[in-house]
């Protein structure tokens, strides 16, 4: 059932750090539809994994 | 931040409720404990069944969970000497091309002991640096695996949607790199739990454009782009707590903010393909005003009341199963194989709970309305509006059906 070829996020070298995002004042739960379907199981994407690889392997694999 | 949608404990309880319902469908009588329902291998088997693979029974679930672990400051680290065989599926899923990762276990003696000590140190470090974030993310981590470095094929850290709750890392050199992996992969695990309990992704997102990042030109479907954005956002927050820490040369912390911003901007441009909770979290974490979905109604109270009361009876669609979480929301499954799974908000849960006698019970809208008016402490118009909105959604999802004279029975739709 599960695929063999992960879709891999690839991550090379460094940049500056960031700011903390702030939650807007008054933020809260979403008012959406009363009934929501769970599609997560029906949809089985190829890969389905998040793999962080060393940059050397990134170059090798791509 | 996440707690505005649901605190970690609520999310975990709702996730268990869903998997427990799946267990009752596919392994009736198995009586799965919370520990079993949290086990990534059990969730893999139940998820596989929900995806349409029917070869599941209780014994398969119990067998899947049999793996020895050691404790690392409250985190279960796989120690089983047969772990490479027992975890063959996730190892295959995350393996880089040509690699066959093997699990570091107690059979590796001092090497395993050293890795276990580093993981424990990392958990304590994470808790000390970012106590709220560690509570929020570690609640979703159920099994931790260390790979033998000579077999890992370059994997730094990994997780998979097929076995949610599991994190795999390369054999570590420092506690800080493990702590970063806990943030990175823990964010993915939290996202997996959002995706099965909240309104995050549906068929639209699967058909949506793909994102191509600027740093490696890799193409991600929307689900993966959202997961990556979520993780980079958490990493960028964690980076602020780590300024005094010595980072690994492979650390993503220095570049997390920039990447989160890039992916987030793309997601904003494609937000029409996201569901309401995913959209809300996107805006909330980016610090922009979240757009709130309004309850769908363009009709006045009299029209709604007329429609509602003209339906003769309501009843559950045969074979619908449901289970209620501690939050007051409930999960329902249709009789089809595989079942369609739905989450119901508290109003829809209240409506469906009125069918106390199950699918044979017929409930008249007027009596439901009278009871709701008594219990909800709202104006009649507000009660009718909430009931109609909930019922429309339940009928559209084929969980409840209007029954009675044909000319009236469609009105609720």
C-alpha cells in the first residue's frame, strides 16, 4: 500500500534568523461548517514522508 | 497559538476517538487502550483500513504494537533488537534512494546507551528552552527511533503521515540537534493530528497547484507545503530561544524564518484551496488578520423556520456509527467500506445525539426544536438557525436523512 519514493524537502545552507509570529488579538476557534469530512486517509500521496537529508545527499539525490 | 484551534490534550483525545471508532469498525471487540490507540504502528494499520485495505483484525493490531522501548525523559525510544524488522514499513518509506536504514537498539550496547542519554538530554533542553512549545509538540510524539549512522543514507530526521506519532533521526552527536529534530518533526506530527481531526485539507487541496521552493527547486503538493510551512514556522520561533546554543552545521534554525515566509506567502496566494482551520492557522501564525468563515445562511428566520418545521421526520442513515470526544465534538462513520469519516461540531453532535434509539428512531423537527430552545438558552430565531445549519450539513453528508412526505422531505436540504 505505501509508496516507496518519498517526496523529500531538501534543505541547503544558512541565512538569518527570524521573528516570532504573533497571534492576533482576539483570535479564536474558527466558525466553519458543522460537519467536515476527513479526507486524510482516502488520499494517499506518493511519498507521504518528510525527510530532512544532509546537503551532500541532497546534491547526490537531485 | 495552536491552542486557539485546540489544546494538544483535546487534539490527542479527539484523535483517539477517531481511531477508537475505526477499531470498533475493523476489529470489533478488540477494546483498544489509549496506549494502543496512540501507537504509531496501530495507527498505521487502522489508517490503512480506512484507506480501503480490509485485511485487519484485532490480533494484527496487538502484534503491531509489540516493540520494546526505553525511556528518555518521558519519550519512548525504540530499543527492541528486532526493531529494524518490526519497523520495516516506515524505514522503507523514509529511506533515501539506495539506503537501507537500520535501527540502533540495545543490542548495540554502549552506542545505544549514549544515544539514549543524548535524547533524554535533548528533551530536557527543549523543555527548558521552550516549555510551552515542548508541551504542545511532544504531546504528539509517541515513538522515537535512532538510526545507525552508517545505514541512514543521509537522513537527519524524518516522519511519515502513514505512521503518525513516529519520529526517526540519525544517530546524534549533540543534544541540540536532537532538540531541533523534536521541533521539526514534532510540528509534522501535530499537523498530522490536525489533518485527521480538524478542517484542514480536502479534495481541493489535492488538486491544487504544487509549490516549488526557491532553495532546491523541489516540488511539493499543497499538503506537504503546508506541513513544511508549519515546521519552519515552529523552527523560526524556536530559533529565538536558542541564541546562546551551539547549533549543528546542518541546523535549519538560521534559515527557518525566511523559508516559512516564502512558503507562507505561497499558501496565502492559494488559500482558497485550504479548509477553514488551515486558513485560520496560516493567518494567525503569520500575524495577519484571520478571515473567519461565516455560518452559511442568506435567509431570514421565518424562511428557515418554515423549512425546518415542514420536514416530517428525521432519522439516522442506516449503519452510521459515531463516537463523542471529551471536547463535545464527535466523529461519525458511514456504513460504506471504507467508511466516510466526518467530524461534527457541538451543534451537529447535539442533533445526532437526539436519535437515542439509533437508526430506527424518528425525530420530529418540532420536538427537536422545542428541546433545543430549552437547552441552548438562545432566541428562537438563533436556535432555528443553528439547527438548520447543523441539519443541512448532516443531511448533505448523508449522516441524517429527512423522512416523510416527498414534497416536504427535501426542504431541509
